[in-house]
């Protein structure tokens, strides 16, 4: 019986991993490296509107990542995984119907609901399935999704290259990956989570969720670390989108070479994150976060001054390494700073703040890019953001005094 239960958990886990691979492959290939050229072909106005095209898919993450993960505790994980699978499968085919630029913003917004729901709910499912191996299994699941992320720009760039920028062919490929993710979602035949509504009415459960959110939001250590991670995704969202324009319009690379460089932004974290996470387990979270913020910030200063493929590839890889150093440590530190009973809520809070950064990063960067500051000023501003929040983290004493468990009264109030 124990062996059968273990096999069942493993089957569900690997199904989640395969779904995650194809789901993130689909969502990433819909934007990297195709989104900027596609938006340009639709004559999207530069500046704010171009930045909004880049950020539209991250807005749902701000709105529903935390509620979706929390509500899956009440209504079950499977329902939300199926909802995300439906969006993954349907969104790519709507791109084929776009005729004007503002429609692209709407479909990017709709497409964003898929990842916003899927990632936190899937991570909650993994944590639930493996309560004694959460770190190992969540990391493995994350690696599976990153495989999809790293394949996407290479495959997308190649498809655009061999089809002479046929955007319809690319989005059909995106659709195939999305439908595959949906099929994997259908394999969840039984709920693995009993509804907490059984322990009380839904209204009281919702009230308890909001109380938990309030406790986490008032945890200053969690807030500071969340802002550091948000700054990383602020820069990452902008780099991922506007680096394509620099490589194609300024450095004059074809889309295949562009896909290699932008793909390195994803490939390096895949290989580096497990080692960086193990490193932070041994020496603590603070050194990797500080060093990673610096390592990720400095290459961005140099990128606009080079047009040679090897140099730009190296700078992108260094940036990816710094990004991996920070983002492999921030979730672990948040989980350590949060009360044990609210770790899931704290992770949802972290994702929400992260999505805020990833949303406004391309918008503000696009506005700077539309001025005379151009790429030099845009990438300088990204470096400034990274170093500023690194300084906030270094100078803050809050983390040393943040309790890791709920005070007795808060514990009583919450439960």
C-alpha cells in the first residue's frame, strides 16, 4: 500500500513536470523572440504602448496568483490546473486572428492568466504531495519548466528564421505545445486535496485567508526580500523584451542568433540555480543575494556599447548567472522568514510582488527607450534599480529581527 501510494504521488508529480514543460514552452515561445517583431509588424506605437505589449501577460499574475493558490486550498488543485490548461490551449490560436496592435495587448492579458494560475497552484500541489521533500521536488519541477523556457527562444527563433518571419506558423507551434499541456492536465483524474470548506463555511475560510495575507504583508523581512526579487524581474522582463530589439535593430543579428543570446538568459539559470541554491544553504542567503544583484547589474551597463556576438553572448550569460544567484536564494529566505503556518501565503505574496516588478519594468523601460536616452539610458536605469534594492537589502536590519514563527496572539487570531 505504501509503495502504491508512493508510485501514485510520483506519477502525479511527473505529470505536473511534463505539463509544466509544455505549458511554459508555449507561453515563453509566444513572446521570445517573436513578440517584439510581431508587435512592430502591427505598427504598435513605441514607448508606453510597446512596453504594455511586453507587460500585459504579467498583469494577471498581480491580480490572481495569490488568490488562485489560496482558493485551490478550498476547491482543490485539479480544477485550477484544468482552468490554466484551457487558457494554455486556447490562447495561441487567438494570435492568428489579430489584425491591429491593440488586440495583441488583450490576448497577451488573457494568455497571462494561464501561467498566473498554473505556477503557484502546481507548486502547492508538489508541496502537498511531498511534505518531507518540498525543496527537492519543487526545485525539480522548476527545472522542468525552465527546460521549456530555454527551448522556446531557440525553437521560436529558428522557426522565424526558416519561415522568413511567418508569425502564423510560429503561433501554430505555440498552440501545439499549449494543447499538449492541456492534455496533461486532463490526466489528473482525482482530487488530491480535500476541501477545507469541510472544516468550516466558505465565508469563514475566505476571512481566514485574508487574515493570513495581512500577517504576511506586515512582515517587513518578507517585504524587503520580495522587493529585491521584484527588482530582478523588473530588469529581467525589460531585458527579455528589449534586448531582442537591440540585437536585431542595432547589432543587426538575424533572429536565430538573437534567439541564442536571449535563450542564454534562460539556459544559465537552469544549470546555475541548483548549485546556487545549495551554495546559499551552506553559507546563508545574504551573500548570494548581494553578489547576484551586483553580477546581474553590471553587464547591463555594458550591453549597449557592444555589437559583437561573442561579447553580447558572454554579457548575457553573466547577467543570467547573477539573476540565478539572487532568485535561487530569495524564495528560500522568504520561506524562512515567514511563519510556518503561512509559508504558502508568503510564497504567493512573493510571486505577486515579483509580477508587479515584471509588469512595470518593460513599461518604464519602453518610455525611457522612446527618449533620446535610447538603449544606453534604458539599460543604465535597469542597473540602477538592481543596485538600489541591493543597497536597501544590505543596509536593512529588519531581517535580523523578523520572527520565523507566529506570535501566540497572531496564531490564535489566525486559526
